[in-house]
C-alpha cells in the first residue's frame, strides 16, 4: 500500500512579525513577539502568529539550494582521489535542506553490491550522475536534493530512506526497493522503473501523479500505486 502525505506550515507561537536575514547558504527566520499588545488582544496575536508561520514556511521553501536546474551546468568533476570514499562519511552538514560545506561529488563512482558502507548515510545534495549503486544497500539514507541523473540503481535497497527533491532523470532503477521510503518532490523523468517495489512508500498525491506518467512501471505496480 502507498500512503499519501501532505505537509502544512506550523503556526508560530506568540509572534506577529518576521525577520529574514539572508546568508550565503540560505536565510535565517526569526518570529518576533507582538509589541502592539493591549488594544489588539489575543485574536490579533493569533492571526499575527499564523501569518508569521506561513511566511517562515515560505522563506525556508524558497531559500537558495544546490539543486541543479534544467540546462544549468554541473561543476567540474572533483580531482580529489578519495572523492568516492567521501560517500562512506556522507554530508555531515546538509541533512534535509541539502546545504553543504563541500560538494559531495560521487559522479562515475562504483558502489556496486556495497552492503555496509552506505547504510544510514546522509547523501544530501550529492552529485551522482553516472555512478553505479547496483545491488547496494542504501537503507535509511537521506538523499535530499541529490542529483542522480543517469545513475544506475538496479536492485538497490532504499528501505526506510528519505528521498526528498532528488532528480532521478534517465536513471536505471530496475528492481529497486522503496519499501517504507519517503519520496517527496523527487522526479523520475525517463527513468527505467521496471519491477520497482513501492510497498508502503510515503508519497504525496501530486508526486504520485507525476510518477504514474512513467510508462516503464509494471502494470501490477501501477495498480499498487493507484495510478489511473
């Protein structure tokens, strides 16, 4: 069964103003307490707090990110001889927002059948084009804003992973397992998704509609996803 999940902005507590401080890697959001007070009453504070929450959510969502836009050139391939091994440590700063201090360049690296070094790692904002993860164990990884266009994930295990706003365009995902995986905002344009396992995958309705446009998904899997 595939679960559909939607997120809503949280209400700020006791705040009615928003301060945005733009920084090199994003913006800092601060909700300020209402100085108007007495005449406005509790309702004004509540409305102000809700507005602040909405604006804060907008600011976070629109903050600069390292996602590669269509037509934008990728940075030159890293010359670090140990750049592939960096995946075994992961991006220790990025987490879900994909912000990083150094590019995690895994392009053309070969992690075929790696069963231990990648589990639970944070690969946010990683560049994975042309890399091979066939048969690898990527359970519980965090792949927010990863760029995996043209990469190979045949039979890769993504169980319990968090894959948010990743680009899998033209990737080979045949037989990949997304059991209980969070798939939010990720794209799979022209990817090979034959025999992919989506058991208990968490995916939003709009993302599901986009996923269902991929004609390589098996008929049985389409029924499981609820594709129309």
